[in-house]
C-alpha cells in the first residue's frame, strides 16, 4: 500500500473528522500517502481528489461535520458510476480506499470490493443502525444532543403542565428514540421496529395523569410517525395541552463527544491496519469494547435489531 484514499459519504455524523484524522495520521506514520476524496462517491466519480498532509487534519478532532464534505450519490448506484469511480482510483494510483459512512455508504464500499478494489468501511451514522457493530461514530453525540434538548423541554413542560411530543431522527431505526427515551424517562417511545397503536399511547398518557402526573414526554422516531400530526391528535382526543418539537438536523451537528472521538480514532486506525495487512472487503466494528472486523457482505445479510430488553425496561420504568 503506497496510497490510501478516504471519503465520507451519506448523512454526516459527529466524529467523522476524528476518523479522517486517524486515517491520515496512521497512513503518514507508516509512510503511506493519504488522499482525501471530496463529496463522497460523487466526488470519486468526478475525480475530486486531493493529497492530505499531517497539517490537513490538524485542529479538526473536535469539530462536527466532515472536512471532506459528503453527498448522497444516485450515479454511484449504477454500474457505469461504479466503473467510473474505479477508473478514477486507478488513474490517481490509489491502492486502497476507506469509506466512512452509514448503511448506503458501506453498501457502496461493498460494490467496489466486489469489483476487486481493496476497500474497508468505517461505520459512521447517528442512527447506529449498522447491524455488525454495537456502536457507530456519531450516535453518542447525537444522543447527548437529544438529551440536552429534552431536559430543557422538560423544564417548560413542568412549568406549564403540558404534554410534549418530541420527534427525533431515525428513518428506519428507533435507536436514537429508544436510548434517549430511556435516558430521559419518556412516558412513551414510538419506534419503527415496534409499531404501537395510537390507543395504547393515549391510555398510557391517561393512566399517568390519573395518578397525578402533570406533564408527559412522548418521543417519536421520524420513521414511526409524524410529530405534528401525533401532537394534534393527542390534544384532540385527550384535551391535554400538547406541544411538539421536531429536533431535526441539530442532531447531526456539534462537537463530537469524547466517546465518539475515541471510537473514531480507533476505527480510523484499524481501517488503515486492515488495508496494510491486505484484509480487504472488511467492515470495522466494535464488540464488547474490542475493535473487530467483519466481511462487508454482513451489512446486507444482517438486519439491524432493536434491543428488546432495553425497550421493555424503558416501558417498565415509565409507568
Ligand atoms: O442517516 C442519518 C439521518 O440523519 C437519518 O436519521 C435521517 O432520516 C436522514 O439522515 C436525513 O437525511 P438528509 O439530511 O439527507 O435529509
């Protein structure tokens, strides 16, 4: 390995910069040239590639977003797009590629790997929905952002004795909703993996108010329902004063937590090691606090599951 390329793709996640830094510094430490590919797979197709030096990744470990920028590329989903990407890698004499991103990005790395290009992927998504890894870069920071926001909402909910619906991110995954719901003692958590009927949300709310609760927090993952519609329906049915907050993209920004910085540094360093030792087509993961790697195809064969015990516990604690 003489030249390694690195790109970030899909939705950004806090800690991506720390991972880029780890890749670049680890490469340079081992006398490998590091190349940054801008704008994810779209930039790869267009040959938007630049050499990265030690200083290129200085002062970024604590910054959210990604200095390499990111994009969602439709073109890369086509065979022609993938072959063009491959040509760019060869033209730039890049021997191995590290893809940092979520589900779609890892599938992109898998496509290149199937075309026999040496690829390794690093899971980075606030959704934490990559089945083989217990944690992905960005999840912890996003979770802390949500908790900070809900703590503030709780203050005003208590003062006004209102019901609050908080919509959090997670198109197909309820992890952010579930973990923030447990961490924040939400009365109801609505996630795509555990469809809930409206009546059960209402009866839980009513039970609480009958027992003397003066305010409630309901967390809904964006993939499980529409916060504003839900809030309106709750107010209509219960006559309880209800307000709605959609947290939106603030969940994706901000300085990465210590946990995400450490995870990103470990993942980035391991990705370079895998390429150096010719272990291609691998996904870096974490299991029981140990960095492991699995075949990229596992992203396709394994479905992300919600932890039933955590879901049950959250329900038991919010009686
Ligand atoms: O994949 C991360 C994520 O933040 C999801 O939770 C969300 O559904 C999606 O990205 C939003 O994507 P975009 O910023 O492209 O609208």
